[in-house]
C-alpha cells in the first residue's frame, strides 16, 4: 500500500468474492496473464450464471489487481496453500490482506473507521459512517475526480459489504452491519511476517508495517504476537524498548508455506 494510491470504485467488481477467488486460483497457472485468465474463465464457463462481460470483469478488475502483481507471486502462494488444504478461515484473511493492499480505500476504512469503532466498543457500522469516511477522502483529494453523490453512496455500501465478506462485520441491513470479533489467525501472522521479511524489510520496519494495522495491531502488539508464535519454532524474537531482532528459521517464502501446511 502506498500513500499516493488514489481511492477507486474497483470494489464494485466483486467486494470480497471469496468463492470466486477460490475458483479463479484453481484455474490460474503460473505465468498466466490477466487477459488469458479472462479468456479461460469465459471458455470454461467458470461463472455460468453471469454474463461473459461480468466474468471477464471478475478476472481482470477484481482478481488481477489483488493477486497477479509481481508476476503472480500472491496467486502462486495462495494456490499452493489451497492445494495443501490450509484452513479456509486463514485463506479468507489472506484474501483480505491482498485486497486491502490493492484497494487503499478499503485499507484506510478498516484502519481509520472500523478499528477505532471496534476499540471503542461500538456494536455496529453504518452507511453513514462509511459515507463520512468517503467524503473525508474527497475533501482531502484522495480521488482523481470528484465523485457524484450516487457514487459515494454506492462505494460506502461496497466498503461495508467487503468488510462483511471478510468477517469484520456480520451480514446485516444494507445500511447497518453488526461489528464482529476479528482477530488475526496464527497462520496469517506467520505468513505476513515472512512476506514482509522476504520483501526486504528490516525487523523494526517489519513490526511497524501498516499491514498489521489491518488486523488492529500497533507495533508493540505485533512484537507480542510474534513472541507468542515463536513458541512454535518458526522464528526467535528478542526485544527491548525500541529494539527488535528476529532470527528467521526459513530461508525462503516457499519454506514458510510448506511449514504452514504441516501445522
């Protein structure tokens, strides 16, 4: 996620789309570009109840930005985890991570609206909460063009629907969703820590990564989470004040994925 990323309406292509993502990951093969995946989706009738245009949009506008960047690294990892039967709940949280990385508007909504409400003990998120957030984005220049009122209303609904798909909110009325208990799974915390490590982040930068805020963790909470996970032997964590040092067991992300499937 980058500070410069503008807010877009791309969530309308499919919100969380958990079943569709699973189907697309099974169909996708390493090296397959979005256009070829789109053609296969139509040829195979993968989404038989949708139009060809809708099926192509799912592949190109929803799936590709989330999972096919960096030559499909995320898709390849997730496909491996599916094939080796990692728990479904962990997959959904990883889908959430990659969707938030691809869609800054979702990431900011979760960090700036959902978690403060959650921490304050609020029981619900409403469309009004989402619309206020979107309007703040407009006022601060986060959109490349000024959105119409109808677009603001639709995108506000997309944000709530996406959070419901990923388990942060319960299914409710279009304008009102109960807040659910949401905590990072151990498999996802291990995955994220290694993903950031192999992306080249130093240990201190790793625990300060904005990705952890998606799961409600400040840096001190990240350190404690990793210390708890260290009991399983994935890494060793030492910390004192502002100092954090992690000794890594796995030499590659592939080693980490294999270990996750053996838990």
